[in-house]
C-alpha cells in the first residue's frame, strides 16, 4: 500500500444548491378532475415563477410504506427568492382547494 499513488479526479466536483418545494398529494376523490385542474392551473401558474429551474411530477403507483398517495411534484428553484415572489402567491391560490381538502403536504428544502 505504501507504493500506491492517489490520482486526482478527472473532473472538478462542484455543488449547486437549489431550493426545492415538494408537494405530496393524497389520492383525491375524483382523480380525473384533479388531473384536469392540476395540470391546467397550478402547473401552468408555477411555470411563471422566476428562477424556476424544473418541475418533476410523478404519479405514484404504490408505496412501500403508507397508502393513499397519488402524485408528487418537486419544483427546483435557483434561489430562495422565488419562494417570496408574487407569482408564488398566485400559484398558492391555485392550490387552495387541495390545501382545504387536506390532501397535500408541502415541504421546502434544498438539493445539495
């Protein structure tokens, strides 16, 4: 082992920190109506938020633990300022029905 040389990596490691908003939706009573509303109002509204980098939407089939989850959306923003943008408030209004029905859990975090 004393003759082993450590070779430098052939690339540079760098970290990009993105602010994330994760929304986890329980299965709504009417999935077709939910989809029609979600993909035509909240998603289109979120696309107007400054510094939005990407939206990953996953329809969930089954879970390993827990039941009743339908959809997960992960939104990536370049910075935290987007979370305070007026467009974000507009997007929040478009999700009021889901919030009132108690079918959504929203989490903020950072991807590192």
